[in-house]
C-alpha cells in the first residue's frame, strides 16, 4: 500500500505540471486569439505547438494527453448526437449515401493518381488517399454549433458526409493489413464479419432504444443529479465500448449514444450536465493535435509542407463541392460544403499510425504529411469563415446571370414562404385554409420532390438569390415569411427581397432574441424570436395563476411587443410598468375536490350543500364523466365521483375537504 502511495506521489506533480502547462498556454493563446478575432481552434493548436516535444518540451507524456484528447472527441460527438434526432438523421439519408460516397471516393481517386505520378507505390498511394479524404468532425461541428448552423442545409450536408467518413473507417482499418501483405487469417470472411457486426449493432440499437428512456426516467425520479449524470455516462460508455468491439470508431459510438437520448425528454438536462466537460476535453484534443507539429521538419521542408497543405485544401474543396453539386444543393451550400471539408481529420492520424506500424508508408513521407495535415487543420476555421463570404459573392454573381427557374404560374398579392420545415408547413396549411395564395421556396431537393408530388406550390432554390425570389413572385407578393434556422442566410434573403419589392411585408422567425436587431436593421418588418415567445406564454400563464386580470395581461404583453422586446432585455422594468400580482389575488384561492361515495354532498343540490353558507365557497364548475358544466345553477345535483371547482379564501377552503371526503360526517 505504501508503494502505491509513493508512486502516486511521484507521478502526481509531473502530471499536474503538464496539465498546468496545457491550461496556462491555452488561456494565453485563447486570449490573444479573442483579441484579434481569430478562431479559438487556432489558439489551441498554437498552445500545443509551444508546449509539445518540438516546442518548449513542457509536455512529454503525449500518449496520456492523446487519451484525454480522444475523450474530448467522444464528448463532442455525444453532445452533437443529443442535438439531432433519428428522424432528422433519416431525412438526410440521400446526403449520407450520395454525398458521402462521392466525396470519399473522388478524393481517394484523385490523390491516388497524383501519388502514383510522384513515384509512390499503389498501397502507399491508397493510404494517403484515405487519410486526405477524411475531415475533422470536431472542427466542423464545433464551428457550426458555435454559429447555430447545425440545422441549416449546409449543416445537414456536412454532418451526413462526416458520419459517412466515420463509418468508412471500419472497412478501411480492416483492409490495411491486406495492403501491407500481412492479411490475417480469415480475411476472405470479411464481408460476413461486416454483416454480422451490422446485425449486432442494429440489435443493440433496438434494445437500448427501449432501455435508455426507462433508465433515465427512474434516475430522474430520484431527483439526484449525481445518479442522473452517472446513468448518462454509463449509457455513453456502454455504447462507445460496443462500438469499439464491433470495429467502429469510439466517436461514432458516442454520436450513437447521443442519438439514443435525443428523442427522449431528458436531452436538455443531459446537454447541460455534459457541456462543461465537453468543452474542456475538446480543447485538450486540439492542443494534442498541435503537439504533432515538428518545427524542424516545417522549417527544413517548408516549401514541400506548405505545397502539400495547399494541395490537400485544393483537392478537398473540389471534391466537397462536387459532392454537394451531385445532390443539387444551392450554389452557396456547394461553396460552403467544399471549403468546410478542406482539411485533414483526426482519424487520419489513427489510420496513418497503423499504416506506419505495418510498414505501408515511409517514415519521412509520413512526417511531412503530419505537418501538412496539421497546417490544413489550423486553416480550417478560416476557410469555413471565408466560404460564407465567397459563397455569398459567387451566388450573387450567378444570380445576376441566371434566368428564373420554372415555378408556379404568375400570381400577385400572395404569400411567399421560405423554408418548409414544421413551421413552414403549418403556415402553408393556415394560408390554404384561409384562402390565401402562396408559394414556397425550399433548399432541400428531397423535400421539394416529395411536397411537389403532393400538390404543394413549392420549388427548389436558394432564397437569397434574386432569380429564385423572382420566380416565386416576390416582386408582386404582399408578404414574405422566412422560417429557416441560418441567421446569415436570413439576412441575405431579407436584403434581396427588400431590393426586389420595397413595399413587401417581411416577417422572420429567429431562434434567439439577440438576432432581432440585426434582422430588423437589414429590412425586416417583423421579427419573432422563439425563446421570447415561449417565455411570454409562460409569463402569461404565470400571471393567470396569480389571477391578474386577463385584459391587464394582454396589455402587458402588447406593451412588450410594441417596444420591440426592449423591456424584456432590461434587467429592470421601467417605472410604472410593474404589476403587483399579490395585490390582484383578492385573497382568493381556486381548488378542486372530488365528491366521495360516502360524502353527504352526494345526491344533494348545490343550494342545499352548504358550500357557500358554511364555507363561503363558490362553485365555478362541475366535471362529470368527461363533461364540464360551468357556472352551475343552485338546483343542479352533485353526484359521487364529481370533480367540483371551488373559489374562496384560503382560510375558508381549508375545512371544506372533509365535507367532500365524508370525514366530517363519519367523525
């Protein structure tokens, strides 16, 4: 026992020092990056470069740091899975199969041809093709999540492609021994093994799909946050472990675990508990990537490393755009998709290390690739930000040259709906029932195909393009309602629509109240924030419970709306705007009681019940067999099983319960 304590005492200071170096340099790097508006990922990479073996050498146990880094990726993918439901994932299946396959195979094919031209053997060329084809799920999804774009068209496309890449790692890892000429026994049974693994995975999904909500429900019932957190972690670890046993990546297993919880009512509580841990370990992941950089190789082979990094970016921009184009996505989405995938992913290093161990790739070539790969990852946040501006510019130029696509017959004084998700469908249904003509613009080709077949006046296009808006008749429309989830796209749509029709009434739905002023400043007439409207409904119901008069509640809500949410943003309400809820109670309470079979009230008329004379209670309603009688008359008769709604002072109502239960009579 003493020996264990001695070892722990000897190792703890060294480990703590390494973590102190990681957090200290990360804080400094993030502060500098924030000062100059540089993405935080670059700060983490810079911190890793400085403290790693090729820098100051403050961190030497890179294997342990890599373990924590992998935990960061697992938690990141777990929270991403929590924010996406199975239904949303299934709706992107065409993006998954077509987009993912085109991007992966096209990249491998181009890199293989180029590698063969420079003298690499076929096996080495294939491995480099695979490593370059993969992109970083952590970088892309963290950037999209920070900008609130995971639900946008390009967000769904990128997620589908990245998941396809993660799944492709399984057969790739199994085929590496074949490329090295060291095929293990039974390799001819590879297809059967893959099929068995898939069937086992489906079976686990079905079993866990039913077990997870039950487990979390019983954990939540205890009201113990510790038990709930441990239950969530156990579900995640179990799914990750099974994923690893089946040969899938740990990150994919974590994503799967998130999906299992996402469809339950516990997703928000889970996100709140996991989020702090995710951010810490995801930061360690990016620091560990920065440690891979070798300054010596970078300086001595700067031209080669830099040229290779630019080549990787160029090829992946091309194949990413080709993939999005194959899905007939909007031009802006094509540009964003190409640039967002234009870097090397974290699992490329896993494949590279395995291939290096098997002797497939040359050590010097691999070191050059490592430096180029890390440079591409450092450039990724800038490329993702650049893609938005470039996509806007190119899409606008294309719009000026393009003719309006074929759409519905010309109409006037109609409604244009941008986005056909749940909100768009509800608006269309209300317009249809109200006799209002409308057209719909949707950027998802699958949705357009399905809804057009159902008779909806819908067509495919990017609503930020003038040609697309003209085809929907914006120039002659009365109203445009935009219900998409991409704030940047909303701004462009509002600007384009306002330019085409200055008199158009433009209404927009956004997720957060902080986005309202930006949208209004760009030409919208009305902006509604989901979080604000939800809270206003809660406030209205709260005031109703305190018996604030209904007309005063309406005036209060309307005053908030008229002020453009300004009162809500303030921590203090302006003078005179407060309502004394307690003063409105009139010292009254509303309660419900059930007439018990043994109660003297059963069979008696209200005027003979003594409820008003003895207790000062007034009967507001009687519920019987699913039917409610409001404002009952004195001659109405109470029956056993009736639920009676009473109003009166708390003191008077305190003794009425015994009359309903029959206790007063029996006593």
